[in-house]
């Protein structure tokens, strides 16, 4: 299906909201992994949001006054295409992606100078792509030198990514369709991993199962490096070595999501590798589960961003006090931050084309309110490292439960609710196989 009009509409929306000036948004470069091998290419999300174009070495330019959208991209190259595959080329990209004009990326450093002439404002994000910063600054300097010919140069520089971020924060029908699918596939992978866990000897076998399910559904990449952490590793927040032996009696924390058509899924589940929670494991798990569920219940249009997180923090602290792992009152612990030895991260983040998606969390110093179209993760956790002040039965229990929540026009949707998280459901799923 040709959906290029979505990107044309987005560019036009942006053009219509900006004052006279020139928008410049480059995409990412290919990055060398070693010698002449490159990492799997991933486009810049804001560039892609406005173009749908997924080749490297490209720049989107919008001329606001003349309402023109211009693409700079790689030329056709029959020789390179034999080795690396199809390129749209300058004219091909223009017609396929419905740009008003297109040029070779080789022409960018010269052309951008004339495009900047007499533009009052440059909409460009300095510091985001160092390779282009130099070119833009040089072009700006060249335009300034034309002053005696009566040419004026841009005198405002505005961070365009911040403006596009506000657009991306509110998911449209196209986004919602894709992100729902992304979350669905991500969830299928977690379910298959649970069914497989009794057969896994090493953490990376679970990682392989998860990637297999992603790939089988056409999601060719994880949206971030999967975390498959058993036993003590579950207390390492960004553990990605995934190479330890899995031992019966341990918990396994799996934080993984796929990237499907550019969108990121982000799910965490924690479960006993032998299919049965021990009493201490279950006690901690039930606390995190309640925090997850109550935080999700808090999300509503008009509610401030921090409210679900504050609610979860209180539940986690109350649970730890009841188990004797924290002293004092809930209020004492919030005031003295003592609980942070067990819960040291935030409640979640926006989700979209980037797993930690764009969009500010505070406006004028105040937490912003939830609105229709937003999408956020909810991921409370508790991590108990060995410590002589804590009974040994709780050591090395790391638990996080993460769901992906959409504020749709018809209400709150948990896009990852198909992945079991109740104790009974998890134990049944693991033991039935
Ligand atoms: Mn997350």
C-alpha cells in the first residue's frame, strides 16, 4: 500500500506551523563496526517520521515560505547496487516519496548556502549530528559574507527536533496501528520465551528464542539490546552479556522488545526458571505487580505524568516495609530516599519510533498531563542485592514488570496485556509444557 501521503501531510503540517525559514533535518550515517563492516543501518527517527525514507546519507530541507519540501539523497549507482542493493536515486526518491525537489547529497554543501539566503530562521538541531554541524556553520558563514550584495542571513537558530518531538509524542492512526503490532509481536516473543525457559541452559538461548519470534513476524531487529538476566544478573539494570548459566530456583528477568516498521516495543517480565516462585520471590513479585497494575490504573487524560510513578513508589515502599526490608513510614522513605537502594529508576518513558521516545516530560517546570495519543511504558521494579542487613532469602531477587500503555481516543489500552504477569498465569504457562 502506498502510504507516502502520510509523510507529505506531516511535512505540510510542520510547514504550516512554522514561521518563515529553512528546516534542515539530516538522517544518520552508516557506522563502521570494525574494518569495513558496518552496523545494521538505522535511520534517524525524526527524519523518517517526516519522509518515510530509509536510506543513509540523506537530508530533508523544508522551505517554509515557498512551502517546498526538498530531499538530498544518494545518487543511483549501478556498481554499488550490485553489491549493496537498490537505491532510489535522486529522481526515484523524489517521485516515490513525493518531494517537490531533490538533489544529490554531494551537492548539499553548496546548495544549502543558496537555500539559506534571506532566510530569517534556521530550524536545525545543533549537536545532534556533528558531521552536518560543520557544514551548516560553514554555510551560515558564507551567507553572512554576502551582506554587501544585499543578502541577509539567518539570525535565529531554532532546535527543530524539539518541535518534531511534540508532533511525534502524539501518535496518529498510522502510528497506533504500527505500534500496536510492534507490541503484539514483542509480547508473542515473551510468551514463547516463557514456554521455552525449562529447556534453556544459558541466558543467550532465551535471547535466541526471542529474536526468532521477532524475525518470524517480520520484525527484523530488537528495538534495543535484549536483557536476559538470571539470578544475581537480574539486579544489574542494563545487563546485556546474557551468557550466564540458568539455574533452577533462580528468577529470569527478560526486558526485550522488537522494532517493527520503525516502531519500538518494550516489555519486561520476570519469572521463575523452574516454573514455581519461591516464597520470598513471590512476596517481592506481588509488590512489583501491584505497583505495575495500580500505576497503569492511574493513567488518564488530564492526569500529570508523575502521578502513576508516585503511586508505584508508594506501593513499593509500603510492600518493603511490610516485609521488614525498610524501616520507618512511607513518607520517611520518600524523604530520605532510603528506598532507592531497591528501586533506583523511574516509572517509565514515552514510547514510539525511539524506545526512549522524544517529548519533554515537564512544561515550564511542571509535569505535563497525559493526553490522547500519548504512549508510555510503566515499569516498576525491585532489585535486592546481597547485603548483610537483609535476610539472605531475598538476595539476588531482581524483578521488573513493564507494559506499554496507549492513551487512545476510546480509552487506555495496555498493548502488552497478552503477556501473562499474574503469578498463577505465569506458573501455569511455564509448567504446562
Ligand atoms: Mn522501558
